[in-house]
């Protein structure tokens, strides 16, 4: 399957965006001061809220990295074929 350069750039940019957004989300989840993520602010006692949102973030990170990798492969593909 061939991807256009525009599509490849979009997918690569989406991967970077996803990495930035979800990494920031996990950092903010860990620093939760509202008491939703941890019982009484004790990091040894995470709540269901924490686990659900951590699973959401990890899943989104993995999918974002996969999409970004497809974009990067699409960008590198034509260059590798012309070198042959």
C-alpha cells in the first residue's frame, strides 16, 4: 500500500502529538491533587479512577506510536525504493 507524502506526514505528526499529550496526561494523573487518583493522596493506594485513566493513556500511547510508525515508514518508503 502506498501512502501519499501528505498522509505520511499527518500520521507521523499524529504520533508525535499523541506521545506529547498522553505523556503529559500521565504526569498530571500522577501529580493528582484533587484526590481522585489516590486515596487521601497516598500513592500506595491508587483508585479505580487512576487505573482506568492509566489504561486509557497507555492504550492511546501505544496506538499513537503505531500510527506514527506507519507515517514514518510511509515517508521513508519512496526514498528506499529509489535507491535500489
